[in-house]
C-alpha cells in the first residue's frame, strides 16, 4: 500500500470484514441504515427501488423494499438525510421500470431524500463504484449493487423461491461480494462520496457529525485494528487528472506474489494484467494463478467484447504456461447450471486481500470510476489476519466446490498446489468447471484484438484500432492467431 501510487489513502479501522453474497449484504445494510441518525450515502452503478433487502426475514413493521424503506427511514428519524448517486445510464433503464419511476417520484417529493444521476464521465465510460456510508462511521465497498438480479444465498440453489424478479420470474444464481469496515477508513469513503457528489451535483457537503454506528453483531471481524488502503480509478478528463491506483495495485500485487494469486472477477480482459501474469509464468518458481469467473458474460454485447478478449488472452498465456501454473474455472449449481460470478476479489499469498468494484478488464483500469479496499497481513505480527484471509479463501472455494472449508484446507496442504487441490475436489453436482476455449468468429477476434468494446481509456475510444489492441507490448499473440 503506497499512497499516491497503489492507493489514495491508508486509514485505520477498528473492524474489517468481507461479506459474501447479497443475502447477507442486503440484510446487514438494512440493519446499518436502520441505525443511521444523520446521513446515508449510497453511490452505485445502478439502483432498483423494487428490490427487497431482507426477503428471508422480513419484519412486519419495517419495510424491506428499498423504495419503501428509504422514505420510511427519514419519517422515523427527523435529522436523517439520504442521498443516492447513480450513473446516469439509469435514466434509460428507469424508462422501462414503471414501478421504479413511481418510487423515485416519491423520493423526489421528500425534502430529505435526494436521488441524483451522475453524468460527469467521458463518452462510453461509466461510474462503477458500489459504496454505502452510514453516518461517516460504517462503510461498505465492493461489487454488489442494490439492483435487480444481485440477491442470492450462498447455497446458490437451482431453484430459489426468493430469487425472483418483480414479475415473479426466477433469476439465475449469482455470486458476489463486498467489504464492511468502520473508523477513519469509513470516514474516508464518506469523503470520496462527497467528492463525487460535488462533481456531479455542484453541492459541497460537510462531513457528518454523529455518534458512530455500532459494528454489525452478526458479522465476524477478520481484521482489526487494521490499516486499510483505498484504491481508485478515475478517467482522464479536461478538469480531472487520471487516477490509476486500481491498476497499479493489481500490478504490484501480481509482482509481489510468491506462491499464489487467487482472483474472482466478472471479466478477464485486461492486457496489462495478462502481461503481468505472463511475466510470472515465465519464472521457474513463480506463483500459481487461479481465476474464478463466469462461464459467459451477462448481456448481449459483453460476450462479444469481454469473453472473446478473455479467450484470446488465455490462449496467449497458455503459450507461456510451461509449468501449468494458470487455471481458470467457473462455478456451477447442483444441477450443473452456471452461477454468475460478479465478485471482484484478489488474494495474494493469503497475505494481501482486496475487494472492490474493479474487474480485470481495461474499463476498470482506466475508463470507469472504481473503488477497491485492500489490507496487508504484514502489519499484524500475530498472524491472525493472514490466518483469516486464508480462511476466506478456503471458505470461498468450499462454496464453489460444494464441500467444507476444512476439506479445502486439508487438500491444499496434501496436494501442495491449489490447482491440484481443485482438480482433486472437483466432481459432479456443485463444483468448479475448467474454462474451455470457445470458437471465435473473425469479427469477434477483430473486436477483441483491437479492444473496440473495452478501451483502455477515454483517448483510446477515438483512436484508430490499428493503434491499440490486446497484443501490444510483451504479451504475444496465440500461435494459432
């Protein structure tokens, strides 16, 4: 963690933890917002007022639908103000959500609820941060938006009655992650939200003066007291110097790894990240690299852009992986249906852990606005933080493989390799499936190679394709390209 290069600030927290999947996040956020007295700030890629925050354990006298919950909070707490800042593409989506528009109108009529759209970004860029700050004393930072499709339990059942759209349609299993922390680190996230608010809305908000919100009782602390690094991506604009802390932190983590890089990411399409991994694969005693990602990206455009780029990069890395230290997998349900991976996580040597909004793609590095948090176990001489980071990795793999965390821990020790461990534990039913290279059309290959749909920054959006591409620099094309 190096302020000014790999992070923006390093701040202290009394407690830090990771929340896996949206059932627990939504419930914990619901409880935290209930205890707010002065301020709630929600910054997101998207919001959907129709979602339920606590569908498994609703309380009769407390609304759990986001659209009802927000105005109920300010009626209940006379000094509370709620601000929501969403990427402006939400305006188009809201046109097709009549019920959502009704909720937003109700919010707008309340003087202490302010919902705004943020359009201060370059063409084709997005605001991708997912942040929640309560009274400047408890903050959440990760990959989970408060919008449709995100809610799921860690069971990721093939049929989950509560995992439905407002229409009643059954939604696909969804794996996601966020972090929660308090103290000065939470205040720093509040400062970041206020900076975004000032740029988007022209309003300067003061820090919040309130009694600290207590740590959630049902969230186990994995580190604390602890120093937390906060890393951002901010694109270059006329009035904004580019910030590339997210990229520099990824590169520093990959370069520092001794034995293992474990990552979960919605995408794997960044040339700079692949080049950094390639250099480690060249080493005789470099680390293993395990990446958990979805089988196919969500949407109609993303598979063309991201999945094709992933295939091209993996093919190129395979030419460098002479010692079989790279493996990509995607998780499946008990019936073999894909579980969509939306989490953004990297763990290095069970020592450094980062969670946030940034994927392993070009947009996250240089075009979109992102925010990640990172902790380094080297600050703890007792070894407790490192042990807890290791437990998180075991727990995640146990979720994916349909076994216990102890089984993963024992297998990793006996095999002496995480890849061999995963291969030993894979099987039918709930499991991890190795990445298979898809067939790629000439058009898809051209779009991926020239990064037409995943540019590395605002300037590259308007560059000729011949001046950019996946295989610039030291990463070679696949031999069959």
